[in-house]
């Protein structure tokens, strides 16, 4: 927002004249209450001060120019850590500031710009705008030129605080109606709100920000897309401009190179090119068709994990693709995740009407006239609700509708497997001697993801989870959780994914989204933390990221070009056994409640496979490859021998084909390389006479002639050891041409 008004005074500092600053080494520094973290840095050294980006006070990141008196505790102590350009969390501060700089540049160039939000992302930032002119990537050079002028001026970021009425008036004066709406609704419970000024630009913002724009050493606009105000598809359409920023130009260059490499590895392109999967709008957006080659990869992954689970004491189960809504009401998945589920299926044709009616009541969005029409419409379908009183409360009305629904069948496309597995556990009496009971299923579930969020295999509406649920005693929790962590590590490392860290996702104590007792949450979080500490795995804690029923350990995997993916997950749950009243007889002959562990090393087969396509650039390791060896006859005269060779490889368990097409063998080799076949067996009269093959490796090239049995033994060893020889770091084009190898709910 642009403003020509004089600077608004900052919020008042603490009444105390001095504060005690506690540094990470434990030393104390006495500072005036109006001193800042930057002042502390300057006392230490001018060099340090030049690199300070922000400060961390008791785990919260704040501006380095914020008066310390404002952020001191009740004893006027400030536990302070200075964040420099070398701190990972400082990059977020830089990028948020870069979003402001970009917005300021756009407002200088275009008229009538209304600002929405400008948060950071995992790789950069974006800002949403409501404006009459359309921005395209062709406009980026002039916007970036204006950004460079702002950065060169090195104007400081200044924070000021206003009460809500003053803030609303300021935003109104600046013609920023989206900000006015946000103050009235999103910030309705805030007595005061903060703004940041940089030159003529003023924005409603929590911060924090860098000291001045000159700290942005490298910035690049990346793309433009459509968006909606606050993500509501029925709201105002906005323009979203994405960008990224770094403290160093080399880091930006490296990131842009990674983006280009990611484009070359796009699983949607490679999936189509190599016949792995398809998305057909006639089938439905977000619903994958696994083509034969992709299905081979999936079957291999399923067989690998199934054998491993059976050897570790898991029992296979199957459950239907739908279930009664009441079961999901018991579990909490409905209506908790109603917005991301498909609409219920009703045995009665009026069921949908009553469901929509109940939803309108829940949102307090039903006028008297509409209510009368709904009552009349229900009667048209033969449904009379004598207990429904228009004068009653919405809760009482919903109760009447719900009681009708309970007497008529309502089904839901399965959003999660866990309620079904709870029912399997409860299907027969259980004894402590049967625990732990480990149930696994490759179960397909359905989520009604927003159309704009769908992304090939990565974000789909139908996904198959390698789901398992372990029901155990409280004393068995740590051992079982440790075993699931080891299993997840084993699975990831079997496909060459050994660069990972663990995120321990905990509840936010101030949030109401979590179910269950505080005591159970404390037990669950303590157990997971203890196992991770004993395992020696690197992990970080993330409050607010837990599932609604329990904490979890998420494996964050880095692929060969440095991108991070959330794949395997292990979740501890004291709540679903309570909700479903699950019981077992203990050795004391008393009834006890089991503890439940949710576990999925792959996460979903769609997302996992899509990630592997990009990680390997389509060039799967031998044990996963959909076509492991292709036999290439030199001419038509050698086709019969080539077929016999292929039969031997097939009988040995390999995925083998014969290229009996016309053409020279050099063209056949090239085609096999482009198709990313792991090995080629070239055969001609000489090989037929000696019972050999001329073996060719996609990675190493010509391996020479050898007996068929020797070639089979060589390839079997590579498959049995699940060897991952190379994850491609070049582009898929150069690989093919050179002959080298390339959730929760």
C-alpha cells in the first residue's frame, strides 16, 4: 500500500528503563529498553551487525530493529539469539521482505492494485493482487528493474502498531479494501495490528523483516498464476506472482538450475513419454490410470513390501471402498474433513437434500424463506419431519435431520483405511496374547482435492496407501514404534533414498482441532520423542503439524537434485481405540484399551511412484524397472534365437522384450537407450552358434559376449541386492542421447 502520510509512531516500549539480554552462551548484557538486537550486535562487532538479518527471542523470530523492551519477559529478560545470513531461518525473513519489495514495485508500475497476502513458500514467496491489468511473464523484466531500484536505495523496513479502528481507517484511506476486510474478519479478535513501512509503501503485516532492502542480493520472479481471496473459490479472483530470493547470487543460480532440472524430470511428461500412467478427463481429474509399465513398477513395490511385512509378523486384510457415514462420524473423519471428501452417497433420493439442508444450518446460512422451501421439497419426496420446529435452535433442527439420516443408509467413499481396520480388530474378542496385532492393506482411499491443486500422481483424488495399523499394549508402544521407524528406513534405503530427516509433528496446545485427553497426548509425544532420541536419527519438532488424533514422525526425503519430499509416516494414536471402544483382555483378566500405531512407509503408491520417476528421471534401478532387458536380433535370421533367449530370461523372472523390428542394430540400441531399458542383449549368428549374448549396459555400455547363464546370474545379483547404481543428475534428453543413465489426514 502506498502512503504519503508522515511516519506513524511505534508502539510504546516497556515501562522498565533497562532489560537484561541473555545471549546463547549464557552471558548477560544490560541494555536500555529502547535498544534493539541490532544495537547488541554492533556492541559485539560491526561485521556481525552487517550480517544480522533478524533475532530469535525464546523461539520466536522478531525484527532486529524491534525495541527489546517490547519483547522482554515479565522479569525484563530477553533470551536473544542473533540470526545472520548463515542461519536457515533467516532466509524466510529475507523472502518475506522480498515479497513486500515485489509488491511495492508492482504498485509503482500499475494503478488500482489491491493487496491480498504475501507469504513465503518452501522455495521462495508469492504475493496475491487484485488489479485491473493482467500480469504476464513478459512483464517480469520491467518489474524486476523496478525491484532493483528499490533494493539499491537500501531503505529501511519500519514497524508500527495501530489499534483496529485506526488500522481500518488507514487501509480505507489507502483504498486497500481486502486489508480492511481482513482487519474486520480475520483479525476481528485483535485489539491492535502491526504494519510495515518501506519508503512510500505500507503493508498490514506481522513481520518480521530484514533491516533494509539492500540485504536482498539475488531475486527472481518465477511465474504468475490465478488465485482466490483466502482460497475461497466463490470469492474474488486474484493474480498470484511467484518469486524467490537469496542472500547470494550463486545460491539463486543454483536454485534456478534446480528448477530447470525439475522441469526436465517432470513425472507428468516422463509418465506419458514412457507409458507409465495417464490422467483422462473422461475418467476424472485426479484419478490415475496405471498403464502396463507403470503397473509393473507398482506391482514390484507392492510385492517387495508385502514380503517384508509378512516376514515381520503383519497380517493382510482387505476392506471395502465405501463405508457408512456413521463409522466416519465415530472416527472423527466426518464431518471434520468434510471439505476434502466426496459428498456422501444416499440410499434415499432425498438424502442429498437433507444433507445440504443440515450443512446450511451448520453455517447459519439459511433464511426463513429457504427453510420453508426445503420443508416443502422434502414433503414432495414423501419425507415429513413433524419434530422439526422452525422456531427451534439450529442445533435442535440439525438433530432432527440427523436422526432421520441415521435411519436411512448413508455411505462415504473411503477417505481413510483406519476406521475399517478398527472394525476388523473389534470383529472378534482379543487377548493380550494376540498383541501386537499388525494389520496391513494396500487400500485405495478418496479425497476431493481442489481441481487447481491436482498434480499428476503427486496430488490425486484416488490414492492407494501402503497402510498398516498396529494394535498393541501401552508397554509395547516404544518397541513397535521403533520397529516401524526401522521398517521405514529400510524401505526408503531400498530405493536409494538415504538422504532424509525426520519431522516430529506435535500438537499445538492452543488449537482446538485435536481430540483426546491431554494426558494421552503427553504420553504419545513423549514416547515418540524418546524413540527418535534413542535411534540417533536427526529430527526436528514441529508444533501444530500433528494429525488430529495423535503425534507423528514424518520422513522428509531429499532427492538427487536437492528437493525435499514428505514420504513415509508413523503416527501414534490413543484416540481411535477410545472412539471405537476397542478392548482386549489383559493377563489380569480385566478389560484394557489398546494403543494404535498408523504406519505407511510409501505414503501413497501414486505419490511415491511419481517421486521415484522424478528422482530417477524415469531410469529406474534394475529391480524396479518395468523393462529390465531387451533382446536385439541383428537381423530377421536371428529373431528365432532372440525369442529363445528372451524365454530363458523370462523363466528366470526378468521383465524382457524382443525388438524384432526392421532396422539396424544401432537404431535398436538407441531406441532401448531412449526407452531407458537397463540392459540390451544383442544376438546374431555368432551368439546363436555359441549360446551366448552380447550384453550391453545402459550405464556402462558394451560388456562383451558371455553365456546366457552368466548374463542371467549377473542381472539376478543386481536385482536381488536391489542395487541402485546411479540416480541421474543430467537432463533426460542428454541421458537418452548420450547412452548414459539418468500426506495425512
